């Protein structure tokens, strides 16, 4: 993921502002190849979901290997992989629940 501010955007305690919406004054659109914040968030979310899925697949593979050939896999490795996968799944679930709650709050604003 890119850094929040580039080296030319900050001088001292001042940050250059960017026009990011078509209604902003002097809006010229995003530079070619530059991602918008929503695209950056979407990419980060997809990466995190992919990593959670990879951890779940690793647990499945290690468990299968442990059950078929117990000498090839250490029980501690299986336990550690299960813990990592459970933690990643809990964090993912918390993020999804928070996003759904925020969406519902936005929808219910009167």
C-alpha cells in the first residue's frame, strides 16, 4: 500500500491539498495510474481476505497431512496454524460486522 503522503507533498507542518472530487475547484482527475482511496481500501480488503483464506487452506493441508502421516508434521505446527487461522477469521468477522453495522446506521439515518 502506498504511503499517506509523498515526499513532495509535505513541508514542515503544511500538507498540500488535492482536489479529489469532480466538484472541487481545479479538479483534474486522478493522475494516470494513481489509485483513489476507495480503490486502495478495496485492494487492501481483498488482500486481507485472501490472506485469511490462505491461512484456512494451510490449516486444512496441515491437518490432512497430520492425519495421514503423523510423523511428517509436528503437532505444534498444526496447533499454531489453527490459532493463526482462528485469529485471522475472528478479525475478519469483526471487520465485516463493523462494516455491516456502519452500513445499517447509514441506511437508517432519518
